[in-house]
C-alpha cells in the first residue's frame, strides 16, 4: 500500500502546494507569520469539505487573546472551530472548512 503521508516544507511566503490534502498541521508557527489570513486562505483552498487543520501555538509566545485573534482570522477566511482539544503546555484548535 502506498503511503498517504506526505511531508512538505512551505515556501517563505506561501504554502506552495497544489495537491489537495485531508489534514494539515500548523505546530508552533502561526505566531511567526506576517500574514495569517494569507496562510489560512492557502490552506482552505487545499482542504476538501471533510478536511481538517490542526493549529497548536506555544503558551509563552502566544497569549490567550492573541490565539483568539488567530481563530477569528481563521473564521474570516472560511474555517470553523470543530474542537478545542487539550494539548499539554499549548493552545490548540481543530479547524474545518465551513
């Protein structure tokens, strides 16, 4: 059986993928982006309706208010929050298109 997991390193200012993806992970990196809306827009275009984006941010660099701002940006670009799972020492949300 062929592997279904493909690791991809993004380009500096864009994701650089054209293949559809079922799941994307943004781990401890959103706070580093100069344009989170552009990132969310790129990911949204890659995900099918049942796809998911899991975002996790570090607690010391990202305040609760900053994380909520990130989630508002995600909502403005076409995501809804599907779940708020607990990730030890982190802020996290599972997003879905919609």
